[in-house]
């Protein structure tokens, strides 16, 4: 028998029967393998708040919500759809000209439109306060000096044909003027009263639309100042807001703003926001920086085309703007085009035109008298069309400011952006106050017409500080974390494992291996972990260092098979790169999917006692140990959870990073096991179609079997919890927005219920469903204090929803920057938690994270789901899929392509905390 495929020592008892005797399985009414359809009308809606919690030490806080008062509640917004065409009825493509056209329309036809102010979204929607006087609203608008690449009026060389008839018509007016036809068609009437109704907790389509109009007014205000708009954030063209993060990319600081309905009334939420932009300036400098080459002659032009496509440039000396389409196939001094020149008048008095073939280089040097220093041997930039190019020498091109960079950042760029975007609480408050004054919203004519005024004062809220839960460690010792932190100095782990039958492998990392192993054994003994001497320390063969990563891993496993006396239970793997090691994914896949070996990867730089302790915490958890436990968990005194078998689920979907948005999404669900423990978890991970947020593999019936995630986790809970089925299921769902709450309640929860019924028709567990959101813009501050809010801070009033059950919690100690609270939304609660008990459970679940000795910012099951998805996504090289995709940057529709399946974990590690 292959030693690597040996059976585990302690096999779990067999799973319960899939279908109990006498029970007929429920059949799905659509295809066998598809999840249940969404019901036509939502069966469930987010629950109402049952009351406010009271436990904890009261604390006065400030928040970045600014009170908004609305006086004209009896008025109506009128919504008009906007159609903009050229004179010849061709639709205008592109968004850039829309705002210019509508601004000019308002100036030109002020009396015809009843002197009304507009709120225009820059695309298809325009709003007015009260209706326009005319029923039919059609206008002709003339713009002067519009920069457009539809016509090459700057004397730049075109390709082999002259502009078409329509192009000539549009450019015939003097001074490059251009005419547009505009239609404003009535679409809807929105009562401002809907905002007042929303403040009572009744969200309607009208209230959402009315708030959208107010948001559009703010966006329009920013657009008039020349800002870059990204959803509900805006970014000013101010170099003091730029920070260089390398590779030709800048971090650009701006502001998010959105109107929110809350218990305290309508408020404006303003926060600091950051996006990435390409570095403005000479195009060639950007490419050298971005591709990390020494000079322009080393540039990869295929890669450059992908990076630059659709970015805008200014050309010198004419200072006209154009959009990059691509590059010429030949260098500037070889690329020919047809130049048409007037040679004099014929007998009829018309000008004769002579066509000559000329290179782009000669045209600019000889006809335009422009000196070109290095462009001759480089491709030209095309700002025309692929089949009708307009070529410009590259040294005459400069990137325009405020253009988003949407490709994936490198690890170094990402860490640089995070580091340079941090702001201490007091600094953030100061920046937000200044932004509010600078924007001077009270002077905006549209807001004034609506009777909207915005306070300049941060809203005051009542917070409470929950006490940290007591923890239990080894030797029966209890201790109380201070400021959300603790350590294992002179302490032993609660349940320490034995590290035996193990080996060390080194993928060319520079490290004193023998000292590392000696110090690890010594540190382990101090923490109560018995670490035996390793079987062997294996070094990578020198000849394999530059081989493909899977080959390097395969070669290392050949060494393991030949030099070990039997199958190892654990492998410590040293990598030379701390982040993004090419070996990491293939190594994890080999160990966890093929052979079922627990493994820990490290890339040691400074090895000290703290570093080794952190490594041992992860090793202990992966091998089945527990580092620390809640005292309440040990004493089975957690309300509801300890009294009745309860499984806790953490659910998350990870999508491709920017620039890799068409790689498969990864759905991960972790579940608690060995009830009444709430500190032990296992994970199940699947791929699904790109950008699909709803998990589609929770319940996957096929005949008499179910291959879904939930069945797998329920059976594990049953076998690890003394053959008990959970009476209660608590679900923490990460990463969904408020617009998706009904889908989580009526699609995902239905799938979980179906999976339970499929196992036992008569089984009816109670469900509590909570969404955890980190991607929001609410922050809390301590008045007159430079520090972040203390760990355990919870807020469930004033800035929370007027009806729905939500609260903010800062469970962790924010050491750097400004603490971002987690926003918890309790959508459904059949278990019947009191608000105090539920908040304490959420707080406690931030202290059971086995990888560190700190409270974390979100409940551990959610964090584990994210870790499991991230680690298993490394099993397959999805980035290659993205690079070869024809639609770089996105798919036509979610679910449009089948996705490769992830390999399943080996049974020996499938129930382990491999993700720790």
C-alpha cells in the first residue's frame, strides 16, 4: 500500500442513513441539479427590531452622519428619460458629452423650461422639482469646442480614407461647433412625501427613487467641479489627494456621500474614499513605470494595448483629447498613410487635391515642424478607429488626469495603498468637516428648491461597551482579555496536540533550518504542545528552482516518498516569497486534496518567540487542538446555544479581483462541530459562475442523493455531536448588500431548509439569519479623544434603520487608522434571542478565532469562510482563464459559462480547520 494513502487512525462513525425509513424524499420541481427557483413573491421580509439592548457601559460617540432637514415634503420630483442624438439622428455614444449638452440646454432654453433646475445623472435620467411647462420637450443644443474623436479636425493624419459624409456635416460649423438633438420624455412622478414614509420604516420604490434624486444632486454638484465620479464617491483633480503606489498607479483620495434613512431622521453619510487612477503625464513614462522596464524600446506593446485601451490622452502641441484604441503595427518612421493636399485651383475655380503616401514621422517632422526625439522607432498611438486610424507619435501623447485604473493591483501596490490611505480618527473627522464646508451644499440651487438643508455637525449617538468574555486556557486557568487582546506568555494552550510523524520541506528559502526546528520544539513545549523531532528536513533540488511550480511540488513529493518511513501526519513548508508564492497553490492542493496531509506554510524573516507562537497556534488548530475557549462555552451557559443542539454557519462568496473579474467565484460555508463547542469549525468550498453572489450549491438534489454543501455539513455536525441533529441553525452571511436581503431570505434560506427536509422530512429546526457587512461608510469617534472607540462598542440607535433589526459593533481594538465597525442585520430570528443575548453572542464569536490572540472585527465563522475560499481558490490557476478571456474585464451575463470544479478535500483533512 502507498504509505501516503494510509487510512486515518481515528475514523468517524458512519454517517446516518440519508433517508430515514418510511420517508419519501421531497423532489425538486425543476431540473435535478438546479437550485430551487426564487418564489414570485417574497415569502419573507427582513424582521422588525424587537427592542433595544441595554447591557454594557454607556458611552457618548460621534458618527459621520450629518442631519438633513427637508421642508418641502409636499412637492413632487418629475422624472424624465433623456435621449441625445446627433443632427442626423445617430445616437450619441459615450457619457462624456451628456452633462455638457444638458448644461447648455438649461442655459439656452431657461424660459422654455420654466427656469427649472435639473438633477441629471449623466446618462438617461433627469429630474426636476415640479413638471416642465411643455408636454413635448425637444430641443436643439449647439456646443462649441467639444473634444471628440469622431472627427480629426486637428490636422492629425488619418488612415487611408477621408472622414465620411456624416463626419464632415458635423464638423462643418466654424470653431468646431457641434449640434445635438435632445428629447426629455416624462417617465414618472415621485412624491417627496415618500421620504417621510421611509423614515417611519416603510421602504417603497418611491422612497428609494426620492433618495436617489438627492444623491444625484450631490453627484451633479461634484461633476460641475470636474470630479471623477465612481458610484457614490467623487474625486477631485487635486495632486495633494494623490499618492504614488508604484507601477504608474496613484491612489486618489476622495469622498463617499449618500443619504440614509435612520431612527434619527434623514442623514447624509460622508466618508473618506480611495480609488486608483493612472498617473497623468507623458504616456511613455507611464508605460516604463507600469512594465518596470528601463527604456521605451523594452515595452511589451501587446500588454500596453490591454492596459491603455479606452484611456484618454491629450496630444501636443494642439492640446486636443482622444481615446486610445491601440497602436500601429509598424514603427512611426515606417507607418504610411495617404495625405491629401491642395495644389491650386482648376479651371472651374475648385481646389485640386493631390494624394501622396507619407510616413507618420515625416508628416509631423516635415509638415508640422515638430521635433521628434525618440518616437521614430516606436509604434504610433491610434486615437481614431481600428479600421480608420488616427495616428499620433507616442512622445506627443500625455495621459489625462483622473482616469480610473481598474486592473488587479500587485501585493506591494495593495499594501502601499492601504498604508498610505490610513487616517487616525481625529484626522478623518477634520478632513470630513472641511469637505462639508468646501462643498457648500446649502448653496446648491436644486437642494434649496427642495427645501433641503444639511447640518455641519457630526451626529451624536449613544453607544455601549460590552465587557470582554472570559477565556479558558491550559491547566484550567481563566483570564480576561484587556483591550481586545491577550497572550500566551507563561500560559499553555487549552487543548494542545502532539506534533509527531512530521517533516520539514524547504522550497529554496534562505533559513537556518536546524535552529528553526530547535526553537519551534522549545516554544511548543512551553505552550504545552509536544513537538517531536521531524523525520527529515528536505531541501529542494537546485535543478528544480526554475521549473514550473507543479513540477517543483511533484519533485518534492518524490523526495518525501523515498526518504520517509511512512505517511507524515504534518508537513512544515518553507517558501521563499512571503506573498503570492507560485508554489503555494500546487503545494496545498497536493497535500490537502490528494494525500490528506495537514500542512503549514511559512516564509520566515524575523524568527522570534512571538512569531513561533503564532505559527504554533495555527498548527495546533489544524491538527485538531483548541488554543483558547470561552468560559461560557466550557460551562455550557451561552443562552439558547448551549441549551439545545445548535450549528453555526458562516457563508461567504469571493469574486475575482479587479482585472480578474471573469474568473469563477468561490462559495465557502463553514460550520461549527462537536456541539456544545462554538470554537471548532470545518469548511465546504465550491466554484460558481463569475460575479454571482447567491450561493447556488447549498442544495443540489440528484435522484435520491444531495451533493450540496449543507448536507455535507449537517452530517458532519451529526457525527461529531453525539448523533444529534441541530434543533437550531444560526447563519452568518457575509458580503451581500441591502438590495439582496430578500434573495438571501427567500433563495438561500429556502435551499438550506430543503437540504434539511431532504435528510428528514419531519425535521424542522429553527433558523436565525444575520448578515454581516464591512463594506459600508459609517464610522464612530470618541469626542475629544485621539483614540479609536474601545473594543466591544455597540450602537443600535440613531443611525440604525428606522424599522429593521440592525446594529453596529466594533469588537476589535483598532490600532491603525480609524476602526470600521461591522454592520449586522438580523433578517430572521425564529430562535427568539433577546437583543442583549444576540449582541453578546456576536461579540463572543469575535473571541473564538484560533489564529490570533486578539478579538477580530467580524464573527469568526465569517472570517473562516473567507479564509477557506481564498486558500482553495489557489488550488487552480484561475488567473490564466481571465488573461485569455475575450471580454477582458467582464462577462455578458452572470451564469453564462460553466466553471471548473474545485477538487474535493481528502477525507483525512475534510473535517479539519485546514484554513487556519
